[in-house]
């Protein structure tokens, strides 16, 4: 498993923030993108429940010539608590399996509705 920071912890302006393309080695079968959420440990990260973050990932099977949608998500900020455990959720994430291939590339975007302090990582396994 390998994790790469695609957005270091900082306050980012509203708008689209792109990452990649990233070469995806043949052995990789899944990918996850994590976005830091507000918790009582750090109330400055994405605290406003009215602010949204959209994540979109695209996969190329031909070395980056063409891309198709792989996964997406839209979430609101603020502290999120798991109903079954009562524990705070530290990250919003999207995880998906990957089709086999030897010439795969991944790229994506994170769209912020407002200026938001957060961070993002991509993990492959």
C-alpha cells in the first residue's frame, strides 16, 4: 500500500483543484482518496456544514490518451459522527477497485464550494 499527498494541509480557495495524472502500476487493484474533515481535535479543518467538497477520479487505460469516470463523491463539512459507534469521522473518502491493465493513469479533481482548510491523500494497494 502506498499513500501520496495530493493536497497538503492548507486553506484552499473555492474552485477546482486538479491532481495527476499519476501512473498506476500493474499490481495495483484498488484506490482510495481521503479528504480531512472537521473533528474536535482540529476545529479549523472544513468546519462549515454548508461548505461542500466534490471529488472526481478518472482512469485511463491507454497511458493518458483518453479517460473515463472512475468514482465521485459530494460531501458537506462540519463534524460528522457515526451513528452506530458515536465516533467522529476524520476523513471523507472514495474507494474503488481498478480494472487490470499495464498502461493505466489516474487523475482527478477536488472542487471546493468555498475557501476550505483541508488535505487530501491518494492510497493505492
